[in-house]
């Protein structure tokens, strides 16, 4: 048996017949149709299933035998169950039809002009199942899709899983998203340590439905997200936050950014909040910032020189305070005392 190597010479291997004493069959279709699509873990699971030749194998048993995560076993079983090699005996009555309408590839030129006919996109999770053979057919029909698969694998640093292949075909052929946009968003996901095709698809779908349709618009959206991440990062560091802001806290942070409140003023308001309440309270902090910005303060100096409690209308009377157990603290920090 001879194998051709890149160095342009042959390596001769002699077959030891004794090693072929016990054998099991592998269908030709595995090589002819699915070898290019299957990942290493999917091929391992297939060989194990064929060698075992018994029903009702548990996923954890296969995972332990092959030394791979159980989730990869589940994905491999799903992959092979959608081929013509296996029959799934039990199916839920509510399972989407396998032969759901599949996306039809359109010319690249039409992808570029799709902005003239906006419509709401759906993710690949809602498009029904897509068999490995259907994915293979889509690849054979489009060199651009082949390049997209290859470059996506380069960014991920590993072979594409079946669910990722389905996602790329759905975005590229079904929703007519250009490869440049998909790869740009995937690269952004990698930069924030969320290198996932499905995560990239969710971002692309959301942006499309918000009116972001071109590569230029996508780059602008990425720049805005990176700026917001940087702004939030500065806030977390200044506030000594050791976890990601909650949804409500992030709303405050985004509002301060949209209002272009100087970081110096935000940090000073944080210091005043902690001095007066002993902890970080976003609602109180925002009250300080609201008052300061409405008064036109932009720096610490503005606050220190101009922020004073309003004078009482009657001699000897004290300014009123909010009727709550935190009234004294609120009066102190809101007026920079």
C-alpha cells in the first residue's frame, strides 16, 4: 500500500495480515459522502457504534470509552442519525419535519443588493433539520460557501460541528448573508472570547432585524460595541466590581455613556456614594450624576466650587430631606457635604 507525501516521494507500508483477524464493516457512503463533513469525534463515535453493533448504548459509556466529552457524543449521534446509515426508532411527535423547506442558494450579486428588500430573519434553530447530505450538496453548489467553511474553521482552530455547518449554510444560502459579514462577526466574537458560530449568528440576526445590513454598518456596530465594552470596563475597574454588571446596572452605564458624562465625574459620584452609604448603590449614584449634569458640572472642580445645598426660605430653617431612613446620607452626598 503506497501513500503520496507532500515531499513528493512514496512511503511503503506492509500490511500485517494477523492484524486483520477480526474486522467489521464500514459503509462506502462514510467515505464517499460524509468524510469531508464529519469531525474527528463524529468519526470516532461512528466507528465505536459499528464495532459495538448493539442498541441502546449510553452516551456516557461512549464518551468514557473514546475519551471525549459527552456533549460531543450527543452531537455525533445527532449527526449520524440524520444520514441514511442509521434509523432513529423513537421520534417525538412534535419533532420538526426533516424535509422542511431548505434554503436555496442565490448569486453573490443578489446578496449584496438584498438591502432593497428588508425582512425579518430567523435563526437556523427555527429552519428545521438539515441533513449532512443536504449540507454536502450545498457545498458542492457554491465555492463561496466552501471558502466560508474553510476560513471559519481557521478562525475556530478546529473542524466545524454539524450544528455550526447548518448555521453557516442557513446564513449564507437561506438568509443571503455575505461571507465577509459572517467572518467579520465571527472574528469579533473571537476577540471577546466567545468564538462560536451560533453566537455570531445570533448577533448577525439581531443586527439585521435592527437595520444593519452592510459590511460598513457591521463594522460600525462592532466599533460601537467595542467602545461600550471599554467604557463598561473602565466603570467596573473604578467601581471595584468583581463581576459583570447586572442588566439594570448596565442600563445606567449605557445611559451615562450616551449622555457623554465624563468618567472623572462618574468616579467622583461613586466616591460620594460610598462615603455616604458605605456601598455601591447605582440609583443613588445616578441621582448625584443627574443633579450635577443638570447643573452643568463637568469636573471635580465644578462640583467642589459650585455645588452647595439650596438656601432655606426661612431664617434658621434646614433644607428638607427625603423621608426615609437614608435621608441624612442622601442629603449629605447629594449636596457634596
